[in-house]
C-alpha cells in the first residue's frame, strides 16, 4: 500500500468496532488498523483515487463519533 494516503485518528475504544464496521462497507477504498491500542490511535489507509470520497466520509463520521486527527511518525509510515 505504498501509494495509499494515511489518516490517523485518536478514538475511544468503544468506537473502534463501529468505525471498522462502517469502513469495511467501503471495500477496496480503505483499510483501518489499530496502531496504538493503549492510546486509541487508528490508521486509515485510503487507496489512490478515493481520497476525496473518504475524506468526506470521515468528516461525516466525525460528526457522529469523536475522532481527533493526530500525527503519527512511529512504525515507519
């Protein structure tokens, strides 16, 4: 996924499963993974060609679920 665009967010643990469920419905557009479970940091890898659509979806989801954008430098990303 070297061409993917990465978005990182801090979310509450109880919201991780909900977000994963919703994002999986957009198969082929993104993948979500947890990069720091203790801190509640998730990574959303957005596939090329879907950045605008996913940013719109993430903005909509942010109105429903608290999602704090964060910088993430660990893990070689």
